C-alpha cells in the first residue's frame, strides 16, 4: 500500500483532526494512541525504526499477544461452558 492510499483513507476517519491523534511520520496515517502507532511503525515501516521505536513496537506487540491469548482462553471457557450446558439440557429432556 502506498502512502497516498493511506492518506486518502485517513481523511475518512473521524479522529484525523483530533488534537491527541498520533500520526505516522512516514505515511501520515492517524492512530488513536501511541501503542497503535508503534504497532503500525513496526509492521509497515520496520526499516525506518529507531531503537526507541523498535522497543515500543516490541512492548506493544507483546501486550497485544497477551490480550489475544487472554481472549482466546475466555472464548474457550465460554464454549466449554455452553457445551456442557447444552449436554445437561439434552440429558434432562
């Protein structure tokens, strides 16, 4: 994706003109917070990262992975609970 494509899409977002929006210095894409900007920089502009930006990306990536793992465990727990709930209802009926 080119920087022009990102800039064109960025105009459609509500928080583009927000004073606290974090903006990518390479392509101008706006982000709601610095963590999302760090993830963007690490994935889209890895060759242009400074040491501080690389560390921020690694921290943000680790946090995101932990959140995804937690979500998966909760989703699995809900599915197991539903399975046994339906099994008990089927056994009674």
